[in-house]
């Protein structure tokens, strides 16, 4: 009986901790990506000190020129 109560308490604690972890994961997922292949918005490019420039060729018509996000694809 004593082991069942301890096990139930451990499971309940893990469930409550899991709720806290999912909130932290959601907050982390919304952070900006450092992956250079992930497209950024035009506003993000401008906030980083760059300008949105039309590409001469290629599949992606716009990219960020200069600033923090230099050569990143603009969506």
C-alpha cells in the first residue's frame, strides 16, 4: 500500500511538472531561429539594419542585404 501511494505521488508530480515543461517548450519554440535557411520577414530584416533586395536569379525572389540578417531569405 505504501508503495502505491508513493508511486501515485511520483506520477502526479511528473504530470504537474510536465504541464510546466510544455509551457516552457512553447515559449522556446517561438524564439527566432538562427538557421540561415529559415526565411525571415521583411520587418525583421529592416529591424536588423538590412534592406530587402530583389534577387537577380534563383527560386527566392527576395533576400536581406546588410545588417544582422545579411543574405537571409525574405518571405
